[in-house]
C-alpha cells in the first residue's frame, strides 16, 4: 500500500501491525497533516466479530480525550470495503522497543507508569476497560509523553461481550488471572497488566515466562513472580510493594482503583527525585573566582575548629547518647487496681508514642518492667540497659480525672532535662501523650518531621472504653505465645472494634491476632473462620490506615501465617521498618522472615538491633539463637538459647531452640532428649513444638511406634501427615494409606479456599505420592514455588523417592548439600526417609560432599 492514495490520505510507509490491524504513516492532503492509518487486515473482511471489535476500538478511543491516549480523528472505508481508523501520528518508539534496548532507569520507569496510570484513570472514568495493556500498546514520544494505543480489546463496563464466550484475548504474558481463565473482568485487569509492564521495565523481562502459551497461563494462575529485587539491585522496597499489590491474583487484593496506584507511584516518584537531587548536590562541584579566598578562610577556620574539637565532640556524643532512652514503669500514686492498670497502660502508650520518633531509640517495654520495684540507681539502670536518658513518672486516675507526672533525667549527672505535671480529664489522655512526646523530643534537640508530628497528634479513638479494651488486647498480644493467649487478644480487639467501628489501630491488631491464631489453630474449620476475620479486619483497616507502619506489619503477618507468601511478607514488614525503624516488634518479625528465607546473616544482624533495643526481652535472644544456628555456629547458638531459658523458662522457646541446636546441629540425640524432658517439667506452654521435636527424635532413632504415640492426643491437622510418614516407615501400608488419605482430604479442602498456601500444596503432593497417585502428585508439586521447595527440601526429596524418581532425588540432595549453610550432616545421615537411597553409589558420593562439622 506504500505510495498509494486512499481517499484523501497519501500513504508513505508502514509503521507496524498487530492482530487487529496494520498501521501506516500517511499525509492527510485535506488538512495537510501527518497521520497514522490503521487498517483492518484484508483477511478479516468477512469476519463480523473482527469488524465489530475494530469499530469498537474506534468508538472506545475516540470517546476519550486525554493527553496520554492516542487521539482518533476519523473512521472510514476504502472502495473495496476495508475499514480503517485515522489517528495522530507520533514520532518515537513503542515501550516494547525501548525495553528491548535494556531495562529502564527507575525514575524513567516510574514516570512512564504514572502517565499510563493517568491515561487508564481517564479510561476507567468513561467506564471503558482496555484489556490489552502491554509495552507494544504504549508509545513513548521523543519528548517523553506516553500514548496508550490499541483499544481493540476494550470493553465498556456493563456492555455484553463482543468476544466469544470463554475466549482469552490479549498477549498471554500480560493477562490477569481472571482474563487468562476466560472469566468476567473489570477495570482491575488493567491494573494487573500495568503491574506486569512495570515489572518488565525494571527487570527487562515479564514475570511469567515460558515457550508455550498454555504454560504461561498456568504460571499466571498458579505461581508467584520472582522477587524483582533479586533481579536488579537498587529497586525501592515501596516500588516492589506496588508491583506485588498490582499482581495480586485475587482482584480484591489489588488496588481497587487506578487512582490508588497513582498516589503510591507519585509518592515514590517524589522520593526518588529527592534522592537523586541529593546525590546530584553531593557530587556537584563549583569552581568560582572566589575559590582562593575561601581556601584561605577555611585554613583560618580550621585552627579555631581544632581548638573547639574536644568540646564539640563531647557535647555531640552526649546529645546523641541521650537519644537512647529508657522509659521506666510509671508508678501509681495510690495502690488501687484501677490506678495500677492505668499506670501500666500509660507506660506502654508512652513507649509507643516515643517509638514513633525516628531519631529516638526507645528501650522495649519488656526490658524495663523488671525495674518496677527496683532500688537500683538511675545510673546503674542506664548502664544495664545502655540508655543515655531515662524517663520516669507517676500517675493517678480517679473516675474521669487523671494526673500524670513525668520527668526526663540524664542518669550520668542526675540533671533534669524536662519535667511536667498534667491534670486533665481522662478523655485528654492522647493529648497528654502527644504533648509529652513532643516536649521530650524538644528537650533532646530532635526536630520532628511532618509525618512524625502527624502520627504523634493522631488520636486513635474517641471512645475511651474501646481504648481500655484495646490495651487489654495489647497486653495478651505481647505476653502470649500460644493459641489461647493470642485468641484472647483477638477477642479484646474485637470488643474494641465493636465499640468504635472507626478505630483503625484496633482493626489492624485484630487482623494481626487472627492471622497468628489461624496459623496456630488445631481445628481446620475454625482456622477458615479465623482467616475470614483476619481478611475482613485488614480490609477495614486499609480504608484509613494504609500509611501506618502497623498496617504493613499486619499485612506481613497475613502473608506469612495465612498466604504462606514469604516474599510479600518480607516486603510489607520492610515497609513497616522503614516507617518506624526502631520498633523492636517489627524487627523481631522481620528477622524471623529473612531467616526463614535462608538469609541467616541478615537475620543475625537484625537480632543484634533487637538486642540493643530490648536487652532483657526474649526476642533478641531467640533470634540470636536461631540465626547462629542457621549460620552453623552451634556453640554460640546454645549460649543464646541458655540465656533465653534463664530469661523466660516458662515460655519453652529457649528449650525448643536448644533442642534444635543439639539435635540437628550437633547430632547429640540423647542430650536433645534430656533437654526436652527438662522442658516438660518447667513448662507446658509450647506443647506444639515439643511434640514436633519429640517426634523427630523418635524418627531419627527409628523408634516409629513411639513416634506415633506422640500424636495420640494431638488435634492439629498436620498430625495426619506426620503419622502417615511414621506408618510408611514402619511398612504399615494400611494405616499409612488412611493417614495420607486424611491428609489429602484436609489439605484439598484448605487449598480449595486458599490455593496459594504453598506449604499445604507441598504436603498434599507428598500425600498423593504416598497414595501412589503419581499424576496428581506431580500436578500438585508443579504448583509449588521454588521457595517452598527450598524451605522443605527434605520433604521434596522424600516426594521424589515416593514416586520412584531416585536419580533426581540424589541430584536434589547434592544441590541441598551445596546450597545450605544450616545443618546437613546429622539429618542426612539419620533421616529414615532417605533410607531407600543409602545403598546407591551416588548417595555415598553425596555424603562425601558434606563438610566436616
């Protein structure tokens, strides 16, 4: 068609083409302007559906006037009946062409994303869904303006489909799960596709790739994308969160409207620009004619500065040291139960308020409680806690009137840095806490940022009864490790929410509590109810609390305990840590997550931060023991575990960690048994983990009847999985079959409601393998993630033994030995699940690969 004249258009060159048409550059001889003409392919001349879609594109695009959407001028027909659209011609490249040249700069990618999002905002306002957002349909002009092209698959909300029932249209790699499965779609399908495009701009590849379209669709429906931070360094955590949120498989978990995504993209754009400006200013060098004068002046000044150095250094050190603060328990002025509870509650509240100040490092509450009745001097307490300043106070509550006395002291000198007495109605409690925190900041020469000030001044609720129940919930949340205590916490938060439905912080903690309870629940049916409560609470909290660090922490718990999505849990918790960097509870959870991921070194580094903030608490000790175990430092791990036992013997956590270290790290099976026996005398609070490790000891000793007896009175659903393994190893095929069949039923039901639970999926695959159903076993294992297979690698090796893939099982074992830093020797040499491989030559070769421990 080049050099042809069609109507009043003179065609000069072909620009490109797609499934719905070929595009040419042309001159409009009437209006003397350059345009682009898109022709319906000749082969579609008699395809009514194609014609209808082509006409619909013209209608959809022409009805939207926006600078980020390609302008449509006209639709016409050639003499031989071929339809074409006349649109603006732009000089530049498609985004597909730009990505082919390499991943984009972060700032550039964010800018493009924002422009596409603004175009989609206008589109969605017109009730039009694009349905084919991809780099080939995004044009980047030479001046950087984005134009969204090709509305060939667009759909008007509420209009009947013009496509075939159940058909999947659009390039497979960019389809949303609902689009890939042929289900109804809404505007959130465009949000998914934009998430794919952002991922590709940053990493240079799409998250779901395969040579076959059906395999791509399967991945979209069943697999999680590889974390983008593992593909490219320097990707902002917030950008990764935006991408993951856009790529939530359930549309309800995505951005519900594109304007929400725009807000987050704009915020990160501002941050990136500010950081770039800082880097520019740091690197910029100015040379002027005054350079010599300035040099001379600097030499003179340096002499004076040097003379002042000792004084300034001492002053600076003192100022900075004072920012490490311990808040001692507030003393009730009168010893009534009401006054004791009030003093206890306000102590916790003040610590939380001060923790919102980024420059302050506040010793955790659990580390200062032991000083409630202490006769030690402030100087001695400060030395034990590593604090540079101490806040102490007293309180009284009489009906609806309260008094709060507080003073900030330099423990070295005894100097009063600040003091205040508040006599107010109880309803002013939040005003008092806010004022107290702000004045302490001023006394410590801390300038509060806008966000910090807003957070300090925010009043969580106007209902003081709701606030009292919230504090009760916080108490159970902080002291409980078991199912019953966490459930009690959730119930208190529920009452608080019922008294004030706008109490965002209560909804957030309710979600966290139910997420943990769901993970601990011994009842499958109750677990499903707890999951619903956690999801509902998170949904309510999101409406007003999306910017709060506690909200992101709650999302982290949800992803970890319910979704079994470790990467998303880490990202959400990192955001919480960024927003509140010195909060020991956030750091505690983050350390658990990164250790589960296998990043033991980072886990240990975080545990050191926790120990600094909470030297008397269990969190830093627990994580110190766990991370040193993962690093193979078994003696150090045992020292940490002993400290934990001495600090909190009743929790059982120290005994559990010491058992793990002695059993799996040092391979001392009898000593591990004696540690468990001692634990059962001192505590019954952690019966879940005691049972698991007692089972493992019996398993490694090949005392399978005793292993079975461990779960005699156990109600946790996972018991059927463990029993199935024990009976299988006993060669009791009938009972093994019954147990694995129960496992199949339980996990199939769980996965029907929560298909992204990777741990359940892997155990279901093992169950099918044990039931000799290789087809379903492979189908289930194909839907697990590499992350879950790495986390439960011995189970994955056992799975391959069960399906008679022994060669592959040994290959996995060798890779396991090469890749792991945590213990391998004792487990591999003693785990009876691997006995089927032990006579093989390649298995013996694998054993030689194990380093001396």
